[in-house]
C-alpha cells in the first residue's frame, strides 16, 4: 500500500540500535530502548500559513533524523512498524562530514 502523509507530517522508519555495548555485553530485547533515530520514508507537502501560502518541508525522503523519545504515533503499514510524526517533532537531520564542512 502506498502511503502519503498530509500537511507537515512525515513517515519514519526507526534505525535499529546495536545489540552489544562497546564493552561487548549483549543487550536483551527487554532492556533495549527504542531508538530515537530514523529515516524519513515519506513527507507531506508542508504546513500552510494563515494566508494559505505553503511552508515547504525542511526534510525529504531518505534523510536520517533524530527525534524526541516520545514523538510520533506508531503505525503498521504493510506489516512494517513505522512512525508518523509532525515535522516539529524532529530534532535534527544528520549530515555527513563534507556537508558539515560546507555549511
């Protein structure tokens, strides 16, 4: 099923966290926290100003993002667990070293 979020909402796939600590200890599923990191799967077209003008989205499909621990609504689409959240719930977009240097 194709899914397109409306307005300023984004569809996010969580990025799986490591199963071991840096010291080599294996973390059981029951002790893992859900990651607050993900990849944008789909975006709405953006919010609207009171005048009706479109405010474009700051993120796009494929962006790797960080979001708040309690952000979004969990949904299941085509058997996959995803999140739908407002763009304002996104804390930041990860950038590679080359992009960071250029900015």
